[in-house]
C-alpha cells in the first residue's frame, strides 16, 4: 500500500455505507447504458452525488438530486456545482414532476411502500422502455425489513409496526436493544420478513407487475440492485458489468463478516459484548464509582463544616471568658489566693496554670 492509499484508508468511515463505494460498477453500468440524464433519490451529504458529478463532467448529462431534507453539505454542493439540479421534495412528490430520465438511483426511504411507488412512478414516466434503475439496500438489513425516516407519511395499512427505540442484528427477525439502530433518525419494522416488508420485496413485487425486467444484485455494502429492461439495447452490456457480482458467494461471505465485525464493535444485541460493550460497561462502573465518591465527599464537607462551627463556638467562649476576666482582675487575684490557702497549691503552679490560660 503506498502513502496515498493509506491516507485514503484513514478517511474512510468505520462502516462503509455510501453508494459511492460502488462507483466503478455504477459508472460501468451508466457508460454501458449510454445514460444522458440521471436522478439520485436520497442524496444525504452528497457523497455519491459528487461521484455522479465527477462521472458526468465533460459530458452532456443532466444530474438531479432529490432529498426532502437536503443537508448543509448537499446545499453547498448545489451552490458550487450549478450543473446539479436539487429538488427538495420526497421522491413520491418529485418523481412524477420530472421528465423521463435515462437512469435513477433509489436510496431514499428504504421501505416497501416508498420503493414500490417510486418504481411505479418511474415506470409511468418512462417513454417506451423501463430505464435502468440502481437501488441501494437490497441486502441485509433493509432487504426484508422496512425502515421509515417519516413513518407518518406512509399510509397506515401499508406500514409495518415499527419502533425508533430498538436495533437489528443479522439472524434475528425481531428487534434488539442495541445492534444496528437509527438513534432517533429512523424507525425500524418490529419484524423482518413477510409480505410488504423491505426494499428487495418491493422490487420483486414490482417485477411481478411488470414482466421483462432483469434484476442483478451486488451483495456488498448493504446490497446494490441493478434493474433494467431485458429488451433494452444495452441490456447485454449492462449485464456484462454486473452479472459477475450477482450472488457471488465470496462477496456475500465478506459482507456477512463485515456486518458481524461491526455488530461486535457495537457490543452485540444488548450492547454489552465486544470492545464497545466492554468500554460501555467500564464507563458505567466508573460513573457509579464517581457517584459514590461524590456522596462520600459531600458527607466529609458536612463533617468539616460541623467541626468549624464547633471551633468557632469555642473561640467565641474563650473570648468572652477573657473579657470577663479582664473586667474583674481583682477576682482572679482573690481566687488565686483562696485556692492557694485552701488547697496548698504552690504559687509557681498557679502561675503556670494562669500562663497556660493566657492570663
Ligand atoms: C441512506 S441516505 C442516502 C445516501 C446517499 N445516496 C449516499 O449514497 O451517499 C438516505 C437519504 O434519503 C433521504 N430521504 C428520506 N426519505 C426520502 C424520501 N421520501 N424521498 C427522497 N429522499 C428521502 C434522507 O433525507 C437521506 O438523506
């Protein structure tokens, strides 16, 4: 690995997740299909949008990004790159308003209802043949389980029961306390599998409505799906780019391993095992210890205040006694004389006692 490859490695996020990771395969498909216009649905921070802009630089290609909540980075990209058309709407509002485009990248709200309706909107816009559509998240975790950025916009009868407060782990169709989770950003369906659940299920349901489509899957980085018309003039060329990855067992194993490792980093289903789980437990122990020390400290401060109060009272009493004695010196002399005669105490002893009292 040379120095620049090392630097690239350090800039990569711990969990690769962007469509940008598929850049070579996607460019290959777009080139093979001779694409002149493309829309990315769900652009987030514009990582893949930048890739699209780079790919299209110097070519006469229309690039559209659709996202209902464009991030600051995406807005900046749209300002810096006037070639980018940014549509700040949901896909289901934006797609019917766009003319037919040659290609679409679907990476927005990863649920059955949204993806099925996105594909239907693309189909009804299409001129004579269905365009090439690239879909992210056709593998675990959203292949067979809905994710909702905004559950309220999905009709009640098309939405799975969901939660914002749990996560998912591979191999468990229910939800778990920790695992892969949205941290409030998105909700997950309570159960994986079954009808009308997940992105891949939506593609399959759409294909059942519209025969004559080819669907290839690159089983890495949450899965890239490539959907195209088998009668398209470029069908063979696109298939030559992607068929080699489709169902490739080595890539599937690597993806599974990547997810298992990431789950271990997250601390497993309950967030307690693995490096992060252990750190979390150690942190909780340290917090408990700090709480104990704080209450001990509080008790010590209260004890100290009590001692200071008593010392102050002693000082006040001594001062009063001194004042009293100073006001009546003859009584001291009288008392000393009396003491000496009645007890036989020596004069030197009485003087020592008086010195000690500071008299
Ligand atoms: C996974 S991110 C996209 C990542 C990006 N394509 C990439 O590869 O770097 C999903 C994005 O979809 C957007 N989104 C959510 N609901 C949407 C909807 N109904 N239509 C379009 N985009 C949506 C979110 O705001 C978020 O930015």
